[in-house]
C-alpha cells in the first residue's frame, strides 16, 4: 500500500514541477522544452513500477519496467536477430523498393494529364484502405521468409508516396513555370531544377508517413507466418507463452526502430529542403 | 465533368482489371500444367486460360470469382449465418465503431486539455507526436491476451485496440485545429471582453472543425485496421480478420480476397460517411461554399 501512496505523491509532485517549469520565465528555452516531457515520461515509468509492485499486479498482466529493462538487456542477441529479420530485411528493403517504384510512377503519371486524373483518385482511395489485409495473400505467394514481408511493405508504402509525390509535382505556380519557359528550358530541365525541388516537402511528407507503415506492415505480416525469428513472430509466440516481459522488450525495439527511422528521414529532409519555411530557423 | 474525372478513372480501373485477368494466367497455370502432366492430356491455349480463371483454389483468383464469392456471401446467405460476410463484417464493424467513438472522444478531451494547460501541452504533446512514429499495432496481441486472462473477451479488446489507434491522430489534429485561430481573431475576442469559455465555444471549437474531420478520416481507417488485426492473434472465429486468417490456414484464396474486398468496401464507406458529414457540417457552419 505504501508504494501506491508513494506513487500518488510522486505524480502530484512531478506534475507540480512541470506546471511550475511550463509557466516559469524560461519556458521557451530549449532545455526546459526537453526537460518537461522527460520528467513526465520518467514519472509515468516510476508510477508504473510502484503501482505494479504495490498492488502486486500479476506478471502476466503487466510486468514492471525494471523487469522489462532486465529482459531487454538480457536478451540482446535475440532482439538484434529479430530486428535484422524484421526491420533491415523486411521493412527497409520493402520501403526502398516501394518508395522508388512510387516515385518513378509518379513522374510518369505527372507527364500525362489523363493518367494523373485517372490514377490520383484511385491512389487516394487505396491509401485509405486496410492494405495490411493483403498480408496473407502475399505470404502465400512469396513464402514465409522476409521476401513476403518486404512485399507487404512495398504495397503499404506505395500509395501514400505516390499520392504525395504527384501532389508535390503540381506545386509550382504558373509564374515559375512560365519563367522556365522563357529560359527555353526543356521538360527534363524544368523537372530537375524547378519541379522536383519544389515537390520535396510533399515527397518527404509521404516518406515520413511510409516509415510507420513499413514497420506496421513487416510486423503484422509475420502474424500470418514467418521463420522462427522476427519481431512479429516473437511478439505472437511470447504472448502465447505469457512471457509479457519479452513482448514489452520487442515493443521497445519497435518503438526505438520506428522513432529512429522517422528521425533519420526527418534529418535527411532538413538537409534537402533547407530552403523551406518550415525548416528555417 | 464526366470527361474530366470519370473517364480517366474508369480507364485506369479497366486497365487494372485487364492486368489482373492477364496475371491470373501465369499465376495459376502451373497447377493446370501439373494436372495435365499427370493425366497426359493436352490443352489448347484458350482452355488453359479458361482453366486459369476458374480454379477452385487459385493462387490468384480472377476478379469474377471474387465478385461471385462476394455476392454469394453478402447477398445470398442469411445474415445470421456463419458464412455470411455481412455477419463477419458487422462483428468487425461494431468493434471498429465502438473503438473509434472511445478513441475520438478521449482524443478530443486530451486536445482540449493540451490547448488550455501549458504544462500538459509541454508534457504530453511530444509523446503524442513520437507515438505516431512507432508501430502501435505491435501491442495488439498483448492487449487481447492480457484482457482475456482477466476475463474480458469478444468485442471490448478489439475496440480498445481500435481506440488506441484512432486516439493519437485525433489528439494531434485537434490540438492543431484548436490553435488555428490567428492572433487577430483572438485579439478581437479580447476586445469583446469574451471569457476563455466563450473563446473556446465560439472561436476555437468551430475553427478546429476542418482539422478534426481530416484526422477523423485517418482515425476511422486506422480503427478498422486495429479491429481486423485484433482478430488475428487469438485465432478468432468471427470477423473479417478471422476470415483472412482462416482463409490463409486452409488455402481458401477466394475467401481471403472476398474478405479483403469487404474490408476495403467497409473502409471506403466509413471514410465516405465522415466525408459527407464533413461536407454538410462545414456548409452549415459557412466554412465552405
């Protein structure tokens, strides 16, 4: 019981600290803006630990964070093997293939107005569908190994990237295109020097949406069959064995992989679209 | 109007359909060839193509096979029958809608809190944004099993996954929307001596509607995915996800494809309904002509 009381106290004091920091004179400074969410996250973790211990919640319902951390540190080789199988082989290869294919098709579609008007509504429609449902079909076609996961990822990332790229390629004003014409620029020159750079913010928007979808696709596809490694496989089998600490460790891996993947694309975006208002300091 | 939008779309759909039929032949003829080699008979090209389009368990079912299966299981079966797709669709849809309602209301509440409390904004918002970059769906199997072990099963666990998936897009979109009134509009209200509550009801909330509807469309699609994935790990016997799973266990490709199309139609209808509500609501509010 004492743990629970302590948890409540911790919550109140953590929250008061955050309120004070957020309304204090230095609230706009970079360190405070990082500190406040960090305090919040840390408080949640501590309260989780205290409540689980205090109320002695069964481990099959919710393991405490310390146990998850222990499991994480204790099974690094397995986690790394699953990470390579699901993320590097499945998600990343599918991501590259899917985004490249969507990009090339977008350039072609943009060239022909008829195609654009026909494909764009279809693409928009497809982007909203539960494409992850194609997983059982693709697993049947490409086998249990990473190829089928990559195929699911390709299908999942394809439409958001396509739609965003096509929208981006349209994002130049008549004035800008007329200027290129007065320079006597050819189609490819206009594309390379004006329209592709102008499309970059849109393209990166699509690429960023696709990072999460890629991981979701690779993990869910493993629920339909996989070799005896991979994050989705480990999650579904560990759940079956009620080894929830392992499940949580895999979720930590998935969260880290997703955040770093997104962060890497965002960093890349900052380098490419440094001129865009949203990136200027 | 027809020539501008419908004709190109129909052409593209026609091409997709033609490619599909064409793809059926190489995908399915391996099986036919095997049968032929066994019996020693030969087939003409037209017969091979015909066989590829009418197998029982093809690798890639032809479009008309999927359409026939959809028609059979949606219209011809009684709604209460275990083989009716309407029955399975309803199981999934009810979990989706319940989860969507929970996730959306909680998301709106949190967004209101975020806009009104600086501490909450700075504490929660970074996490809400980070949570969009991680594959939340990975926890779906765990939620199902944990709730099962404490005696909750059926619709609720799936609805919780749906709620969880629809929650974050709504928080982020709604917080953005509630902040969308510019300084000039806020100043105007201040000159009217409007209270915070009045500012909220008369300016912030109406101004957030376009943002809300945009994130609702994402959220409802995510809810459906959540409900379908929520049916996978326990080997559920009811629902569209269960149809997908059963189909993949028993190699019933036509069943997988028809469940997939049913899910797609369901998603399209849900998004379309939200779009329609959006159109009507925004017009009534005078935000769109």
